[in-house]
C-alpha cells in the first residue's frame, strides 16, 4: 500500500511539473513575440529595484495596514514552501517528517514559524474576501473586472485559506497521534506546535484510526492543492507571484515622464526641414507605433503578464475616476487576452494566421486611448512597476500616424506645429512681437 501511494505521488508530482513547464513555455514564447529591447544596463539599480519593489514590496507600504496583510500572504507563500519541500520528499521516499530527525531541536522552531505564517495567511485572506465582497471597495467592483477576473480573485483567496487550514489540521492530528504513541507517528517526537494545538479540543474525541485518516487526508489535500495551485497560476492574475521579480528587475530606469521617441520619426522630421541631408536610399519606416502585440516590446508584454489586477492604477487615473472609458488595468488585461488568443491561433495552425483582429480596435478602443492624459499616475501607483502608459502611447501613435485618426482639435494643433513650429496659429516671425511695448 505504501508503494502504491509513492507511485501515485510521483506520477502526480511529475504531471504537475510537466504541465507547469509546458504552460510557462507558452507564456515565455508569448512575451518573446514582442520586439527586442535591451534592459541589461545599470545592474546595481536593477538589483535594488528587485529587492525593494518585489521582495520588500516598497510601494505597498503607502497603505501600511493593507501592506502588512499582503506581506503576510506573500511571506507565507514563499517561506511555507520550505515545508512543502519536506512533504514532497516524504511523498517520494515514503517517509514521514523526514527533516525532524535531521534538524533536531531546530525543527519545531521552523514549524512554529510556518504555523504563525499560515495563521497570518488565513486572517489576511479572510479580510481580503471581506474587502472584495462585503465592503466592495470601488476598485474591486468596477466594470473591467466583470466575469472571470472577479471570480478568479475569490477562488485564489478561498484556496489559500483551505490549503493553510489543511496544513494546521494535519499538524494537529500528527502531534496528537504522537502523544498517543500511534505507530508511524511516534518515531520523531516534535512536541505541540503553537497554532495547531488550538485544534486539539476539536480532535480529542477522534479515535486513533480516524485521526490517522484525517492527518493523511489533510496531507494529500494540502500537497495536491499546491500542485493544482501551481498549475492554476499561469491562467490567473496571481502569476504576478512569480513574474513580479523579473518585472521589477527589468523596470524602466528613465524618468517616468520621459516619453520614448521614435528615431525613424525624428529622421523624417529632420529630412523634411533639411532635405539636403536626406540620403538617396533612406529607408522608409515600415510602421509608426503599435497596432498589435508584435509591434510592442517584450517588456510591454511582460508587464501584461505581471499585472496583479489590483486596480491601483485605475483608482489613480483621472480619466477612469471621471467616468471615461479608459482603465489602465483593462489595458493590461486586454493585452494579455490578445497574447493568449494569438497563442491559441498558433497552436491551431502551427504558426500565426491572420485572424482579422488587432490589439488596436478589437481589444482596446479609440475612445480609451484618447481619454489618456499621459499624467503617469498609473505608472507611479503600480506596486510591481508596470507601465500601461507606454502601451497606450504606442497604440495612439499608430492611430494618429498610420490611420490619421485624431480628433479635429488635435489635427488643428498638428497643423500648427507643422507650419508654425508651435501649437498656436501664429507666424513664427511674429512670435516675439508681444515684447515690443515692454
């Protein structure tokens, strides 16, 4: 029977790893559909951002209470995985609490720390569920979360509560069985643990056999739940648990208000003003701005996959808050949706076949793009250094420069800049006339 359990565990473990690696490979390929762009400079600053933004969650601490709750969930996710390592080795080797004999007196200290973190995760997730579903904070009930995105967040929070509850119940049953000298549990006496011992009044009435079945059931539910959670991550907004780290490292180090110029546009303007400098064989730019994800950089696409859908960007966006159609969060979600649809297209056809859709128009509308004031509030607020504005600007460039699709007021301004070198309709030669009477 023990060998059958080991075989089943090994099969489940290998299946979990294979499925995750396959999906992770698809995500990597999707990100690399974007244009190449170097982000390997200024390494010390990038490591600093990784430590402060991803590990330290610096931006989250603008709201200390929420930050502490989020940090409890985050720390629990990272640190409790050390106990998962023991569970995996126990499953493969058919052992029980493999590290208890190796670590000795240190083992109960570590498990107590894990239990405190597990309790913190349960409390934090319960509060987050209340904030989303009872208090209904505005950024959690906006229209861009309708449907699956809203359910996704609740499923994850409930799953984390169940997983941590299984862990604590497993420990409580285990230590009670140790006290009773039950075979297989008394070999490595660990003593009672700080949180799970609170479960004893509920479990004392169980028989030895029932308690052993409960411990094994919680053990299997906990580890299989983690395997399922790992493979759910790539389909969920909670992929940011993994991608927040590379996203923080590869964040843009230029000032946030600095827009990225297009060298091809700069050259065209130069040649228009000084035709004699234009080479005879000057290459004509293929396109201006971005129309689909192939025209964005890989860094923009990594942003989309790293989005936590927390809504802090949209809560800070003046366009969103005044009822405009634009939501920076929706921009990132739409970009991610387009990548996933393209990957399905590639899987179906072997390579991408034109499906008559583009990110611009079919996924993100003209009205959304025009509503952006380029104030950078969304960029400033994002806790994992996502830049929705860069995608908006690239799509808007395509809209204006490729399709000549701009409001009448914008076209008047463009005409003035082209003819008068300023947004106003004044002859450049008369620009300083206002100084004559000074």
